[in-house]
């Protein structure tokens, strides 16, 4: 059911599955009828204090749409994906901070996400991963304080409009849309709170048998 397109473990794997193009169209239809609002959770609020130009928008699917998103996703039951789905839009000319994803409820690292492209109009939004060695953490949030130094990335890629991504969010990473004139919208799903210890490698084994 799942076919690897590119394996860049332990950072990411792009893949396809049966019905992927129809699933992406479903996500696009939901997003087209949604009202996105400026992200304002605690982490984002702190980020905006640190980086005044930081700007993202997000949308959380309604219960009816969420049922479609979860039920039609072949990864859902296999990876115990959380029954929520955050659509995230990054703005042109903006770079996100180097960070690890954190579950706000239990304050633990999010080990992986399954990301789907919703609206990706160019290849200029770059995601990079960074080695976790001697990186100076910001005191209020798990991001790297690049005012002190600017670490070199280990690996970089861009999200394809045609493939899903198994994304290792436990490794420090960022996204950079500063060279693009377009917004980029993706949807990301993580394991639920009862399976928050499931790692990138666990997910890789389940989906691809490797």
C-alpha cells in the first residue's frame, strides 16, 4: 500500500500510497472552505515576541471534516494518529525558527508527523534539519537562539506537491519560505497521546517494513 519515493532517514521519507491524489484533493477542498486565523497558541505568541516578522496561519478541521480526514487516511489506524489535523500556512518572505515539535498537552517531544501537501506552488520553501550538538537553546521555548550563532544544516529538502512525508520532528529543524512569493499550506498529523512514545523508526517499520 505504501511506496517509498525517497528515504532520507533519520530525517524524512517521502512516500505515496493508494488514493493519495484523491486524498490531497479532499484536503484542498476542506482548506478552500475554511477560515484560517493567525496562529496564537502559547508557543507562537512567544515566537512573535522573539521574531516580530514571524507569521503563520492555521486551521483546525471541524468534526465532520476531521472524520473524513482521519477515516480516509490509510496511516491513521496503523500509526494511531491523533484525531486532530492542523492545517498550517507559511507566508512568503518568512523563515521559521530552528525548533523541535512539542506536544503542548504533555510537554513531550513529538516524535514524528505525517505531513501532506495541500497548496504547494513552488519548490522554494526549504525544510532543514540540524545536528543537536552544542546548540544554544532559548530559555522560554525549545528553539535555537540564532542570535548567538547560526548552525549549519545537515540536510535540506522542499515539500513536493505530489507526495506525503514521514517527518522526524524530534530532530531540530526549520522551514524557510523567505525566497518564495507564495504561501504554502500543509497538514500534519502526529501519534495520539497514548502512543506519543512511537518514534520515527517505529513508524517507518510499520509503514514500510524497514
